[in-house]
């Protein structure tokens, strides 16, 4: 039997390997399950996160170790697609600039 089950204030190891203390969350309005993009495991304000909350808290910019992504949410797929498009556009721009500057160089003899 799990010995932490009867001790609600004892830290428990989560999926990320972080120890969190399960207690009443104080994050205010929690998003409902279809809007849950991720979960915060910070002891001060753990709970479900919406896209708006992740942007407000700047979780991604800070590379927060307490953020656990809900990989099933379409937000992460859309975000990955945008990143991929940016990479492709950057490669195309670089190739275009290389073509411009390489054609104007005199051939080395």
C-alpha cells in the first residue's frame, strides 16, 4: 500500500521527477478539460493551465521545469507547425541570399 496516500501534505514524485505537495490549488479559475493545455507542478500555484495562462505566466519563455504539456491538446501540434514553417522560411531566405551573393563573386583562379 502506498504510504503517502494517507498523508496529504507529504511530497509526491510526479511524472517529471519533481516532488510536489498535493494541496488545494490557489490558481483561481481553472480551465475545463478541453481547454487544458498543460499542468503546473509548482507548489505555490499548481493546477491546470490554458493557453492564456501559459502566455500570462510566460512558462515557455522561462522554460519552466514545472510545466507538464498535455501533448494531446491541438495547441502543441499547431505550435510545432508554426515553428516548422518559420524554419523553412529562414532556410529559403538564407538560400536566396546565398544565391544572390555567390553569383556576384568573381571566380577564383
